[in-house]
C-alpha cells in the first residue's frame, strides 16, 4: 500500500490541531473456515475503457494504434492499469475460411488432415499476428509455447487461450485469448497483462512456506500437503495499476475439514497473502447493499453497491446458528433461514429497530436502497426496521478491517471477539468509541449519516484497536493513529469523505482544496498537498505557521520564516 510519507507526517500534526474526534460437497462451517483470509490488494477487477473516457493525449495515441490495427474506435477497449489494450473486436484473415470467411488458401492446397494439425496451424498464425503487432505491447517470450486450443464445427469456430509465463513461472490470471470464426480473428482479449515488477528468485524456501502454513492454521493441524509448493506470480492492485508478487502456492488438507486449502506465501518476505478453500461448493449466500467508501453519491465508490457479501454473519436455521465465510457463503442449508447481523466478529444494534431478515430458499438478500439518497431509518420495502444502509455498510466494513487486522495480529484476543456497532443514534455530525463499542449518528446539521462512511468506521474501530493493543492506553494524540488505520485500510487521505454535505474540510486554518462536489468533504485530509497552503503540517506549522492565503496565488503567508 503506497501511502505517501507526507501523509503520515501530516496526520499527527493535523490531529494535534484538532480538539477531539470524531464441487458439490457442503463444507463444515466454522473451525478452520474462520481463518479464511485474502489480502485486499488481491482483488484485481477487469477494466475495459473506451477511448473517449481517457485523457486527450493518451486517447490520440490510442486512436493512431487502432487505425494501424484496422480496428474501429468503438471496438477497442483499453486497460489503464496495465497500459495495454484489454480487448478488441476485429476482422483479420488468419486462415482459409469457408462461406462468409475470406479468400485465403492453404499452401499448395494442403488443408490440415486432422484436428491436431489444425491446432498447429492456428497457433502458428495467431503467434505470428501477435508478434507483428507492436501496438499490443506483448512480449512473446512470455506466452506459453503450448496453449489450449478448442476446435469446433470442423474448424469453423476456434478458441485459443495462451497463459503468461515469465522466467518459467506462471502468472496467475494473465493470458491472451483469440477467437477465430471461419478463418478470421474476430475477438482478442488480453487479461491483466502489466509490466512485471516482481523478483523471479525466491528468498523464502518451499519448506519455510509450508512451515508458515502450519503456524497460521493453529490450533488446527495440517494433515498433509497436496503436491509440492510451486511458484506463481500473483497480480495485485497497486493503487490503480497492476503489479505482481512472487508467491509460493501451498495446497494443504486440514484435520476435520473437507476443504482443499490454498495458501499464498510471499516468496520474498514469508508473509501470508491469502488462505482460501479451493473446493467449489453448492452454496447459498448472505448479501446486501453496501457503500464502498462514502454515501455522497459520487460515482463509483460513493454509490451503494448491491449484492455485496455479509461476511461472518449469523445464519439461523432449525434452532442452530451457523456463520457465513468471508465471502458471505454458508453452504447448502435447506429451508428457511434468518439473520440478525449478530455475527462472529461484529454485532449490529440499530436504533431504528431490530435486524430480522429471512429467506425461504436461495440467497438471503438484505436488499438495498430503496432510493439512492435514502438514509437513516429508511429500509428496503418489506424489510425489517434495522435493515438500514448503515447497518449493512457498517457490518461489511467493520468485518473487513477486523479481518485485515487478524492477518497481522494473529494473537490479539480483542480481534477474535464480537464488536458491537450502534447505528443511527439520534444525534448528528459525530461518531465515537466508548471503550467497548463503536457508535454512529444519523444525518443532520449539515452532515451525512456517519454510519454510511467506510473511513469513519475504520477510524472509530482504530480507537478500539489502540485501546486493545499490547499497551492498552489510548495514544496521544489518539486521532492520529485512528486516522492512520483508515488511511491504510482504504488507501485514501480524505478521512470520511461525505461527512460534510456543503463544505470541504477546514484544515485547522489551511482549508482543503476543491469544492463539495470534488474535494475532501471529510473530517480532514491528511495529505498536505490537498490543502490550499501546500506545505507540510509540521509542529512548527501548528505553533507558528499558516495565518492566511494570498489572494494572488496558492502561496501561504506565514508568521514565521523557516530556515
């Protein structure tokens, strides 16, 4: 997580200036499943951007490339995270095609005699095309030499899938896919193919990787390892671009569990990146609408997202309580089920009423809305009084930050306990940690509902984490460490974007940049470069510094002259 150093320095100073805070087998639930973990940077979404959505200079370059490729502008899609084309719809003659195909002929009329020969000629043609098109920016030495090829309808329809291999190491979820119809290349896809930035030589041995798995699963026992550990390059999100981590892939069986548990161990540091069951189960899920970052209705992360998982929530059926996994799945439990959002690690107490959601069959969907701007005690039609946006969002976000923390602080008992979150308290413009629970207020007084903002959840939870570490005393200033937790969790310098409705953060004398529609409307922005002054908020700045802003520029007029 690349948080600028300037951010961490300004957190402390800004907080000193503040007065106070704000297969089809059913898995056995519980047990080792509670240890499921996935580093948040492993979530790498697919991106297919149209040229018109990109900066002008880049768009001009890409238009030239499409012209050289003979592809219409509306049929080329770009991935700014990788700096490469992600998909294209085209019509390039590669092989002789019948009917509405093309006019190409087999050399000397020697058509392929069998499917194996068809595959050889197909791959030769595709490889030559990819090699000749520099606009694709593909290193053909990194394309596996023997791809998977499907030949259908006697060769009229062909699909080629070639995985990426760098230095003999497979790259997970990186590939090139080509679709050929009647001899013409009509679709080309390039998946997550970014410049390689990871080492290719491990510093951690496979035996050390297996030992790390033994330690992580305690008190459960690894009964055996399936296959020897092998190396893979794993794509990760590096703040808007794709990077890679070299990892040992360790497959293990755990006593008393049917799962095939895959661990990814960073081959440079020995850090656990993920611990997940690779079995494919027939499962039901608990899902609901969640605000990813803010409730300010800024697209995309300030808009409620439907169908997000409710991790580690209670599922009550036939007098027995079970819990979902990290992805909100809970197996193939037949019949009617119910949840109160009283999960393994987070319990929701909503002042609008109790959460009581049921499903007779299929997924247990807590719903969303009912309108984009709905807030406070408004619930989806037909749902229980406590099924508010703040209940769903708080349950999701607090579970996620606790899950992340458990990956680092495996022995901390507080992280294993159930945390109560009190939602929709009849007050405004604040939130707090009271020594045992986190508390969030309704909207009003120029503020939005604080129980619908991810950084506010992370911040107040951060006070609890500070209060339950090796040193149980609240840090001084306590706001700094709580802000840092939010910064690291969300990789954003704006703490609680959307907290204020009609103004950007005041900045304790150094107002934040932008407008309420574009700037930081949170409690504060801990990056000094997002403030009018553009100077570090040091201790000197607090005691002697910024007094006013020049009307002629963004230079700050200060009451001191630093040497």
